[in-house]
């Protein structure tokens, strides 16, 4: 017996399917985080963003939040590391 495969679910991107955040980097100077639910910590060298999955921490120098909306945050500055916290 063959199992029916829903072709629509095969075409859905993984981030939509599992409700994951999407992070887009421009070098190490800018990060766009889609799927954010708020800012936990904000300073010149650490920015911690809450997402539907888990918090994401950006460490660096001269960090700032350029733009913030209900689901998107743009972090700019000299990004040295990114940590995914469980």
C-alpha cells in the first residue's frame, strides 16, 4: 500500500513548517532577525533577542538596534559572535 504524500507540505519552507526564526547576515555588520518576540537585553556589546524557538545572543562592539517591529529586529555593529541559548 502506497502512502499518499501531500505535495503542498513538501514545498513549504522549513522555517514556516516548524515556526523557526530566520536570521539574515550582511557580513558581520548587520543581522536581520525575523520571528522575534522581543528584546531581552540591550547594551553596546550584548544584544539578546527572544524568538519563538529560543533566545539568540549577539556579542560585539558598537551594537545597536536599527529597526524593531512586532516580528523583526535589525542588529547593526561589529558582530563577533552569535549564541543560540536553550
